[in-house]
C-alpha cells in the first residue's frame, strides 16, 4: 500500500438546471478511484453548491496510481427516479507522483458530459502521499517524468540519453462490443474515455519501467498515439527517448535555463556499432526488400504473408484468406520473434531518438530522411495481453528504418516518429526519421563531469552511450580527426556516407563553408534546423500535395492496390517538394513530414517541410522547362513565357526570403569547383519508354533542373507550381519550431486549431482534378489563416503541420494546429539591412537561432563558428540522374532516395572568400539583445481565471520556463443527437474544440501552471450522420504543463517556483 | 466541391470589433460579408470573398456561443470556455448592452412584456433597426429589469455590479428600468422631439431626488430607486396653495415680475402667462399621487409649460431666468410653509424643463 490519494470536493458553479420545476439542482458528487467510491452530501437547490467535503482517502498501490484516473461524477439527486448524471471530470494524477512536478492539484475543472459538453465547473483538491517503496520488483514507475517536448526541456540538463523506448497496449474497443447495442451512447462514450485513460496510464507506467530499467529518470519526446482499428480493437502505443535529466539550479540558471539544447543524446543500445564499423565503407543503397525481416516473411509469402518490394518497404498481409487459423497465423510471427530474440539487445533496442533539437555540435552529419511504410490487413486482436502482432509489425518497420540508416552510413536516427492511417481493415504503418552520425566526443563518459562543472560547457553536455565502448573507438577513429576542425555551422551537412560508393546518386561538392568536406546539393531532414546552422535569408513552409484515386476494393486486393500506389505517390511528392524548393531558391528541408492517408476510393499525400538556404550547401540551380516536341513557334513561345514566369518567380522569392548569396564568379584559385554536371529529371507522371531514352540522351546537356512539358498534366503541374499563392506581406510560415531569419519575437502569440472537411461532389474525378481540388483546399486554408491572423502582422506561423484524413468516401478532412507569433518589425528591418550589407549572413542567422532557443551565448559558438562570412557563388548545375535502364528502376531509385532523403537534382558550387567583417558579427550581440528583451504584455492581474497560454512549440518567446508540471494527455469524445440545434457540424465541432482547449487550460491551471508547451492535437476523428441529425467526434491532445516567467520579471515570481530541488538521479545512475 | 465543415478556434479568443458590431446589428452572415467587402477589409490581403465568408461564420459562431455568457456578464469573467482578455470582455459586454437610441425611444416607458416584444417587428420596420437587434435590445432591457427588480440598494450601482457596465451605460439602463417601472408616456406625438438622452437625464433627476433612495435612507428597501417616494407625492398636494390662494398667487407673480423686469425681451409674455404657467406646474405636482397621472408627467410638462413658452418664443436663457426666479420667489412668500417640498419639486422640474426645452 505505497500511496494514499486524497481528494476534497470544494464547490461547484454554473451548474445546469436539472429540475425544471424549481429551475435549480440538487447536486452531489461521487469520487471514484479504482473500485472505491465516496459520495458527498446532496447540496439542495443550488446552481452553485458548496460541498466543502471531508478529505476522501484512497489507499492504493502506486501501480494503480499510475494507471487509474481519479473519476469525479457530478449528479443531480432525485428522490423518486434514478439520479441524473450532470457530467464528469477525469483527473490524471500522474503529475503528483513525481517529486519535481506538481505537488497539489487544485482548481476549477469543467464538468464534461459527452452529450452536452461542458456543464458548469467543480472545484477540487487532490493530493498524494507516497510511501517509499523498497520493492525491487515493483510494477510501477512512479517518478519517471514524461515530456512531449522533443528537445531537452529547458531548466533541465541531460546527464545521459539512454535511447529509444516504445510500448503498446491493445484492447477491445467498447464501441464495438456487443453490449454497445443495448447501452446509451453516453455510457458507451464514457466506457471508451475511461478505457483509453486507463490504457494511457498503463502505457506510461510500462514505458516508465523500461526507463527505470535503463537507469533513466525521464522520457523526452514522448509521442503517444491511438489506432482506432474498429472491429479489430483499440491500440494505444507510444515512443520516446529515455534520458537521465538533472534539474538546473535556478541560481545559476540565468543563461542556462533557457537552453533548449542541453541535449546530448546517445544510444542506449550498441546495436549500431556493427554498422558503424562498416559505415565508412558501406555505401549500399540497400533497398528495403532485402532486409532480414523481409526475407523472414517472404518464406511465408504464399500462405499467410506477402512481400511487395516496390519501395513500400514491407508489405505483409496477415490473415489473408478465410481458412487460416489463428495458430497458423502466429507461425511466421513466432519465427520472427525467435529470430529477433537471438540478437536480443540489438533487436529490441533501436538507435532512435524522438528528439528533433540537439546541442550544438552534437549532430556530426546528417545522411537524409529515412522512412518506411507497410500496408497491413487488420484482424481482430485475440488476446489483448499479448499484443504480439502489432509489436511485430512495428518491429519490422523499425528494422527497416535501421537498415536504411545503415545504408546511409549512419548509426542513428534522429527526429524519429511513427504514425498510422486506417481505412476499414487496411492499415498503413509509417515511420520516418533522419539518419545521422552523432558526435563521438559527446559519447565519452568522461566528458560528463566536465559538463557539470561549468555552466557554459554544460550547454554542450556530454553524452553517455551505454555500453558502447566498441562503437566509440571505431567512430572516433574514423571521425574525430576532422571533427575537431570542421565548424559546427556546416559540419552536419557533410555527407556521412562514402562519396565513391554512394547509397544513391547525388552530386557532391566541397562544403561552401569550410571547403574541406563534401556536401550534397540538397538535404532533407525531419529534425529542426540546428541552432548552429549557417543559413542565408529566411525559410518558408513548403508543401507538396497529392491525391490519387483508387478503385474500391476489399481485403488483400485493396491492400495490394494501395501498396502499388504508394511508391508513385512518394515519388511525386518528392518531385513536388524538390520543384518548390528550387522555385524558392533553397537547398534544404527541415521538419519534413510526409503523411499518406487512405480512403475508400482515394489516397491523399501531404508533405510539409520548412525550406531554407543552407550556406554550406551549393546554391540550387534554376528550373528549366523543356518542350518535348519543339515543333511550332507558338509552342516555343509558350514555353519561353512559362520559363520567364518561373525565372521571375525565383527572383521574386529570393527577394521575399531575403536570399542573397553574393553572386560570386568561380574565382578563387584552387577552389575545387567540380565540372559542371548536368542532368535532367523527369516528371513522374510521364513514364513512358521514349522519355526514358530521352533521359539518357539528354544526360549531361542541361544546366538546371529540367521540367519536361510533354502533356497537359505537366503543363498543369507547372501552373500549379507557379500558382502557389505567395504569402501576404508581413507573414512568414514554417512547420518547425523556429523560423530562420526571425529572432526578435515579441511575446504576442496565438495558438489555433482549424479543421475543414470538404465534400467532393462529382464522383468521377481524375487524378488531376483531385489534385487541383486538394491543392486548392490547402491553399485556401492557408489564405484563411493569413486573413484571420492579420492583426498579428508582422508574424510567423510556426509549427504549421497539416493533418489530412479521408473520413468517408468523398470527404477530405484537413486539420491544423499551429501558433502565430508576432515579431518586432523595426529590429527585424535593421537586422535585415545589416544582413544585406555584409557578405555573410551566417553569423546573423546563428545569433538568431541561438537566441530563439533562449541561448545567448555567442561565445559558446564563437571559437568554432566560421570565422568569416561566406560569399556564396558560382552556379553550377548538376544533377544525378544516372542511367536507369527501365523506368521502374528509375522510380524505385527515386522512391528509395526519398526515404534516404537526399535526391540531388542540381546544384551550384561556390567558392570561398573570407571576409574580415564577419568576425565582428560574431559579437556577443545576442546576449545584449536577449537581456534587453521586454515583455510587452503582462498577465491581466486580478483576472479570476488564470490565463493559460498554449503553443505547439517547446518555448514561449521572451519567457523562461521555470518548471515542468507534468504531461497533459487527454482524450475526449463528444456526441450529439441534435446536430442542427447545435449549429450544424461546424457549430458542433467549434464548441467541442473550444471545450477541449478549456479543459486543457483548466487542468494546467489546477496543476499551478500558466502554459502548455509542445501542445498537439494528435487525433481528431469526426463522423457525422446529418440525416439522423447526429455527429460524433474524438479528440486526443497532449502537451507539457509548465510555469513560465517573463524574462523581465523573473525575479518577481520566485515564490511560485519550487525548483530548488535538484534531481539526484544523476549521471551515475546510468551507463 | 463544397465545404462541409469549417472551423477555426483560437486559444485566446480574438474578436473583430467590426464583425461583432455587424452581428449585434442583426446582419445575416451574407449581408455582413457584403458590408465587410465594401468596407475594404480585403484590401491588402490576398483573400477572396470565400475567405471572408468563412471568417465571418467563425466569428458569428463564437458570438453565439458567447451570447449565453453575456446574459450574465459576471459569468463571462469566471467561465472557462473562452479565454478572453479582460479588456476584450469589457468591450464585449459594453457593446452587447449598447442600444440604438431610435429603438429605445420606441419602447421607453412601455411595459417590458411579451406583448411589447411581439410588436417589435413594427418597431423594427419603423426604426430601420433589424428585428434581431431589436429583440436583443429588448431582451437586454427586460433582463436588467428583472434582475434589479428584486435587488435592494441603489439602482445604478446594482446594474453596474450585475452587468459590469460602464457608469454611463448603467445610468442609461437605470433610466430605462425607471421608465418601464413607472410606465411614463413617451410615445405621444408632442414628445417625439425629445431624445432618449433628454429622458435619461430627467430619469436621473427623478431617481436622485424623488425616490426613497434619494433621501439617503439606505435601509435597503426594495425598489428604493425605482418607485417615487409616496410621502413626498402626498406632500406635493400641499403646494396647491400657491394657485388656490389668490393672494399668494398675486404676491408670487409680482415678486417674479419685479425680478424679471428689464432682463428679458419676453417679459410681457411672461407677465401675461404667469398664472397659467404656475397653475400648470403646481397642478402637475398635485396630481402625482395618482399613478396614472404620473405616466403623463412628461406630456403634462410639455403641454402645460413648454409649449406655451415656446409659442411665446422664450429663449433658453429666458427659461432659466424665469424658472430661477419662479422657484426662489416662493421662499419670500410669508404664508407659504412648504419650502422643502417646493425645492425638492422645483429642483427636478427646473432641470427637466431646461433639458427638454429645445426644438
């Protein structure tokens, strides 16, 4: 009995009228935890009851404390008939279990009913007394902290990063149980909410156990998802990065607390060591179908599982055919598991990091994006206690990712995430991340203490790499040599793979920054822009959108059709991204998220990323249009007009994004400018053999990225490329945490969620028609956002990630949660001017990004920062289309490289010219700036309701997070049988989302917090039946509850802060 | 392709004041979009009418959801559904409770009953204020009326505290409640030239001088500010002596005329009309015990006093001069013993007439 939970019901307010006769309510409250229930007295005839109850005490195991939520039900007493429920409050008490998080939950909670929404509020006090548990074999993991934030939380220092943790639990979905036919919708919804709350608790506890096993004390980048598999069940799964975090002491915190980048990461598992060994030599573009998992399955192919190897890395159908018994089905899986067990450690743990933001210099090299998708047929989960099937599926995918990373010469995957999309019984599992080499220097345990002794150093804290001596030795021998010399602002761009044996065709040049190492011409990643990266100009959101029709089908036919479409989609999305990137004169993508969503008769693909111009990479070539049949004059003219428009757009974009790499002729003697290389890339829709021959013929003849106009599709595509509406003046947008080129944020921010559902009215649409519609609706949504947020100008929409879904045939749903942050125009202008004056933008960018991350330490980077501004120069276009014998191979190659992330189509080389002026720009200016930051708004004082800020980012500009109070992870269902009366679907969803915000804010406020960071709406499943006047919606949100103080008044609030306590779980706890 | 669902929800609820006004004014979404387009809101934005429509819809929905809270503004401050910065809350409430002076002129002094509400379409047609807006304004009057009806204490203060209105708006509502409670006639043709602000001013005078609360007697009687003080009304009857006693009347007249002589061009008319005018004012006072007569208070003032003066072309200065001397001279009358009542009566009458004496 290691814990005592105490709850007190204080009062209610704004209750609904439950008794029509008196217009009043006789309310009482049931408080339930586990199987124990207490009741308050009935407070008669009041809408604002004052129960002021005694303390209800629950004596429970800490295991239950973690799993169970505290359930509070408000009821209306009725003498003659059954008591009517007014609504419920679920309180997750997990934050109270960690000594460093909240100590008490106290506040007003909205009383929520799944049919009526919020019905009044209730004031509750909750406390937990934990007894010391000496049981070594305990099942609980109390005290492990969870963070949604994908960087090391500010006000913590990472002593060790242990690595990847994952877990999933499955259950039957109450909505699909037989009992659901006889119970009320309310009972059913509540059963579901309760179950998911329980499952989330259980999942966190299990993950916590794994973390404890590894010796850690926290999970960072915790990502929990639900798969509503319908008939076949409910899966709750989570991934995260286990860490040992040390709390920073506030006294010394002035410049370290704001540091996001105290994040060293290391792999807990030494599995990559072998790969590292071969990495310097490994160049294999290993296609996924060669992976061991695959072959393991393919032996079973005819009977129960099947492989497809066209770029959908794994495609396994289980439960195919009607006559297959469960036992048989488990066969291949068992085999798989046995195989995996042989290399237990290696197989179970992956060198994956869900983090997207790292300390400067931590990332040695980035290989590119690795991703894997797998199409599965769902089958009922027969035994919830052994979710082997789902585990095995993910295991496969992760293996896939791992082998891709290996092929890129990388030993780790950063910015890793997993997702699913489900339509009927088909499920696509996706995983993606960025293959990377991590700095071996950070992985030596010896560095640990050095980091702790000096605050400045602790910013680049050491990493522990568990049991990885072997790897270390090898890695450092191969990399250390130049590591020390290569400036951090470009080092991560250098290729990790062997240039003579590249995993995919790419054009390499010497780094434009240091001139010592090779860099690719384009870099794709899923992580945030490293703080130390040298960037030219500003970044912008780049989206590729794609719609593909598909015949309606069932079962395996359907799955096959889908898996056949996937590679084409990936390829085309990639082409679009590349075109748009070039059109903006940029050469790298960060935060790349490719989402593919299945519907009954179509597939949607949406890729979002933030494009930037990395100074270390060659300037992108232009885009050239080539007519396929240069027949008549008017056609040529048409082409040249088009070409002009493209050129104009590029020029305009350069202006817009302030990309002014000094036009430098290839001058510097001895600069290793490679010969011009040429290539052309084909539009994906034009896959016919004659084009291919042309491809070969034209190889080496053209300078730039070439678009073939060979059919009307292509014309349309080019049109659409050009018709991407420019952002209105004063707006910028990105899907990452920070926007390169903007650093002077004000404290003004506005988080929003927007959801749109479109109905496609004409059934027989072509792919092109659909594409146009899909593109238009995304563009319109963006336009709408710009319009609605115009009062924030000048501002940047950050973390602009769209989620698409096909809820029903003919319906497309797009949801976005992002934040608009305004910045100070005056200083921005001044800075831009300074940028343009000087030759090198890099240092400026550096300052900005550091500042954004709350790091005001130019001195930290100074020694390593590039000592000079870099005039970019010299255009050389090249590209890498090498002979492909068949279009399919081309396609496959393309598709693989998408996963690998770095398809090169053209590039420029540049030469270095050192300019003396830039060293001045490395001045400690940022420090000054950040000190002079003033909050322009203050919390409205005297407001009865605590103002709670929400943001999808991990920070709030001009503030300092002083305490993390715990994770917020909430799941709500709302249903209505009076849709029209509630204002139709829009009215219904509008109020539901507003209610969800309100409940999140209330929980944060009750924990004593004033903001939610890393907020996200992970699930928004909307179903309607207008004919029956009904609708239902499920929403899952998560984030980190925090206390922040404004930078200007941090001294004023210390009483609030109780972070004097420092975790003692220390560095020695692990390794 | 059609948009089936389109929502945009923010954490800190922002509301466009212009759209809020359009909503309050009862514009439909489509009309509001038209107005906004004409207002040039799209200029400088890369936005289409579609975008504008979507934005307008979002805001209208937000307003509708807020409306319930606006009905009891105190709730707005501690509700959890919308996070609205305090200064925006103030704006929302103030605008919601604001009313059109043309509309309020129509219902001022009427019973705030269902019957009146039914006639709102006529009012709407007559005033050009949309029916929706009329209903909101009417419901606001009624809501405030109902709440303060059962409260003790000063009227303006009660309104301000329960509806979080500005002092000015709270005073206007106090006037509306006062008029509705006493059912003062304001709709007669002769009164048409009077604005709501004229009446509101008079109501303020009546409330602060003629009600129970006016005496500073704060033993918290219900309706202390809403009903005129009975005792005072009884006492007013005593003033009749000023017109029934011939000596007094003559004496009064000569005193006033002496004081006025040579100071105004309208002296002759004043002298000629003195007795009529004095009778008029004193008769109004004497009749106030009868609730029915109370309703005619303003029409009487106009008919018995203002109109004759106007036809004699008195200037506002003449009026002030006359009333001042008329009031003060009564103090010199030896046999007139009701000085206190007289002052209490004439103070209000004087300021009301001065306010009402315009074209």
